[in-house]
C-alpha cells in the first residue's frame, strides 16, 4: 500500500506541465496524503475486483471474516479495506466503525 500511495503522490503532485501528471482543479484542495491513499486503494483494490470477489464468495453481508478475506486477497490493511468498502457504499459509516472494533483497530 505504501508503494502505491507514493506513486499516487508522484502522479498527482507532479508539476502541471509534466507529461505524466494528472491534475484536477476540483481536487487541488485535497491534502496530498488523502489523494495518494485514494489512488492506492483504487490501484490495489479495483472496484471490479472487490465486486467479483464478493460475487465469487456469494457474500450477502460484509462481516469481519469477509473483511479479513479481502485484506488477505488484496494485500491491504484493515483501515484501507474498510475505508474503501465505505467509499464504495458497500458498508455504512456505522458498519465501518463496528468492523474496526471487531477486528481490533
């Protein structure tokens, strides 16, 4: 996750005239770290991959065991996985907090 986040910082904060920079005026106010973590989450846990994993496992509700399986499958941390599931609207804020407590945040 750290390498993907570092790549996000490099891509998102490169000078606007750089050949490899992605600049978005609507996200320019975001802190670098938040943008880099979001980039890393999408790189390591693409939405299509998450949904395919959940479909393959016939998951109807996301619980602690499912989160552990996702973390193992994608090689991500608990916080990154839960935040990504929350941003994908697969779990609500309250569920994210409950899962953090269950998994020993």
